[in-house]
């Protein structure tokens, strides 16, 4: 059996799967209180989004 290059094992379909979203290589970081984080997390969950997606949508549509 040939050794695969990069991530993954020797079996077909093994290893880390891609997320399907390419090109996301930048990070934005800011500090907030635990209470603010809880409020943001709750609003994101209520919107049916991840916290990251909620914040991105909020920033781009502001």
C-alpha cells in the first residue's frame, strides 16, 4: 500500500476531513467579559448560528 502525502492515514477516506470552506486563514481577536461572551453565545444559538458566523454576519451587515 502506498503512503499518502499530507494528512490522513493509509486507508481510503481516513484522516481529517476538509470543512469545505477554503481560504479562511485570518483571525480577529478581542477581549470581552464572561457575561458579554455568554450573551453573544446565547444570541448566536437563538439565531441557529455558530458564534463565529454570528459575529461575521453582524460585522458585515452593520
